[in-house]
């Protein structure tokens, strides 16, 4: 497997040992919480965060124009321009230009939260409409490298509330690899449909996400490569590029980032990105991270509130925000660590507040948020009510998914209000 010059290997969170391999199957102790690590002394922070050239901008007119004239854009477009701190080089990436998403200023939200500035980092602009494209691009790149080296990797498998299964199918199709998503019956129709449209296989399992996760080994009678979060070490490592983009776009780190949180994968990835920038001396201070969860399924928020290092499984999950309904989050430990070590907090909001927030952003700021994305503004308002903001902060709200993921849910919310 071809790796970047700065990649050192996979570090075990349990033992601290660095395994000099990019293939998690070669790590003796295996298990979750392997973390890609790098030779940070060899990374130039200024070069890492420098503006991309015209051919590297990902979802831009420059890239489209280059393709139209027959000259392909140079490797490094989108998030892969940060390959100095990614495991694999840009020219080996399984990529569709993910990353390089807009950072949209929202003056009305800044006034309502009584802070200096509020931006929405709109991850809905990724290829399949989700922040998870960042991590699945890196994870499928790793598997494609293993396949090219002769390893039998198929099928690629993940259990997912919906978005990860769709994203996996898309990137697996680009790599010409077979994928198999296990999703709960309450998964959004858009995810189910597009998983198949991208060429992925799918098993719809009665119940909720835990039933889908349990069905993988119960129903799949073959060896497979798991792309579940924290089973592959690469999903959260790809998501960290979001932090790099925030600093590159703002010229400094924001003061607060509000992250809709389910499995903990996105929160852990964003935190890792900022810790790496801090290690490089590229930021003056670590942003405070806010984990935003629905009241009906908030194991990470409960753990933070109770001072626990590891969340306890949520016994009766019940939220309309399917992407955030993860009662026993695989990334619970690193998510709690991210909140605590950044000086942040964890908040909850009702389903009604989350849906109302997504609708309010659409009606006042043009941006379309899915139900999961609505947890960011709802969480920010909760944090404001609890006195978390001093008033001079630059706050970033992370929109994790496109509004077209769950338009029926958002429309039903309006109908319930008589609209």
C-alpha cells in the first residue's frame, strides 16, 4: 500500500504502540481505536494550510472548467490537498472532490446567539451530501490499496443509519469493489434508494441501528472488510480535514465548533484535526467543541454531564433524527475526551427544536440542513441559554447532511404546525 512520506503507522490508543503498517489487518492486537499517526516534524504548517491552486479547489468552477477542456484537475483537489497529513497520497485517492465545502457567514444567527460571528460549515455539498464522505474516501482508498496488493477484501460492509451506507456504496463503486450496507427499516428512503443507485447491495433490518449492526454477523455468511467507524482507522482521520479547512478559510481557529453527534466519529475527527494543527503550532488556541445530541438519544451528553469517561448505552432511544440515534456509540470514549480536553460542553435539544432549527436556517439563510444538521443550531441555542458563550466568539455550526436526505421529515414538521 502506497503511503505518504509523513505517515508513520497505526497507533493503538490502548497501548500507545505505533505499528508501522497502513493495513489494520496486520496489527497484532487489532481491535478498535487504531489511529493513523504522522511525522509532525516533517510537516510545514504554512504549506499545509496554503490556499489551493486553481486545479486543486475541488467543487469549483475552475475544476469544472479544467475537466471541460479535457485537462484533468491536478491531484490534491478538495480534502486531498492536505495529504501531507493523510495516510495516502492524493494521486492514489479514491475521490470525487469531497471537502472544500463552503463556510457560510450567517449574521442573523450571530445576532440571535449574541456572539461576534457565526458560520455554517456546509458539509451538505459533499458528493453524497454528508460529512461522512470525507472519511469514506480515505477508508475506501485504504481498502483499494490492499486489494491492489493482492488481499481479498470484498465485500466491504458497514452497518449504518443510512448516510455511511450510501457513501460507502458510492466510493466502493468508484474503486470497482462490491459493498454491502446493513440499515435499519427506519432508514431514510433517500439513503436506501441511492445506496442501490450507486451499485451497493443492501439489507434492510427491522428495528433500529443496533439491530442493523447485530445483523451483519448474524446474516452475512462470508468474510468481509468492515468499514464501520473505528473498526477502520481511517474514517475519523479523513473527517479531520474539516478542521484544516476551517483554519485555512478563517486564517485562525474558530472559538467554538458545534457538532451534531451520534457515534462520536465526526466529533473525534474534528478534534484530531485541531490537535494536529496545535501540535504544528498552526493555531494559537484549541477551539471549544460542543457535542449536540437529541434528547431522545444522548449517551455522550449524559456521560459529559455525569463526569464519566465512557458513555453508558442509552436504554430507550427515541428520536426522529435517525443519523444521531446511536445508543451505544463506538466513538463514545474519544468523543467525551474531545469535549472535555477542548474545554467544551455537550448539550441536548428536543426533536421539535432540532427540526425547527433546520427549517429556520432554510427559511432565513438559504442553506438546507437535514434533521441531523439541525442539531447544530439547536445545540448552539441551548448552549447560549446555558450561558456557554461570552459574547465575543466566532462560532462554527457544522451542517452534517443535506436537507434532501430527509425532506419528508422537515415537511411533516411544518404540517404539524399547521403550515
